[in-house]
C-alpha cells in the first residue's frame, strides 16, 4: 500500500472546498493501493513526510506568499526529509483573492530545493471556486493517486 500525504492549511470555505475535491479525487475507487492521509499544515511532522510516498499540498495565498502555516510545515520538515524524499512526486493547489504569483514562485523554490517532482503545475484558483476549479482539484488528487497506485 502506498501512502499519499495531504498537507493543507484551511482557513475558509473556499480552501475547504478545494481540499475536499482534492481528497475525493485522491480517494477515487478507480485507483487501488493508495491510502490518503490528511494533516493540517501546523500538525504535520517530518515523520508523516518520511512515511509517505507522495504529497498533496494546499494553501491560501497570504501577503503575496504561501500561508505561514504551510511555510512552517516546510521549515520544520526541510532538513529532516531532504535526503530521503528526493524525487518523490507532489501536486499543489493554491487559493487567492487576486494574485498567487508569489506563492507559486515560493512553492517552486522550496520543492526544487527538496528535489520533489511535480506531477503537474499547481492548481491556482482566485475568487470563489467554481465547478471547473473543483474539477481541476479532483483531477489533481486523482493524478497524484494514479502516480502511486494501480489504475
Ligand atoms: C492576511 C491575508 C493576506 C492575504 N494576501 C493575499 C495575497 O497576497 N494575494 C491573494 O491573492 N489573496 C490574498 N489573501 C486572500 C486569501 O488568499 C483568501 O482569503 C483565502 O484564500 C481564503 O479565501 P476566501 O477568503 O475567499 O474564503 C489574503 C488574505 C489574508 C487574510
């Protein structure tokens, strides 16, 4: 059984809707052999990261950057996980009100530092998530699960 770790900071219904869509896609019955484990960014540990085979990361955009919660997650797992998680796959989703550029750049820099491998570009939603946005989140979850499991 492969483990997919979903790390998220969820301060509002918009981000919550995205998290639920990503989790639903990651848990689809069409893909077997993947267990999805969810952790709030402020509670996730380096052991959670080491024990997982791939990662889904979700955050609002705050002050032109990732949320402090997801930044804190990366700050504390970075060195303990640096050597053992090289080339592990990840996917990300971000929500902002108008501009996610700085958060996208930060995520790319951090995950490049960790040598994680993006399965696709981040899903970025501004404003209230619509049907197509939530479908993109569902697909992100399913693509990540397919990367680890048996289709
Ligand atoms: C302190 C703070 C800073 C924020 N900074 C940004 C920002 O730089 N860019 C942006 O697009 N949205 C920004 N936002 C909006 C949040 O990303 C948004 O509130 C969050 O994703 C939740 O969405 P919702 O408020 O529509 O439910 C900020 C929100 C807060 C509370």
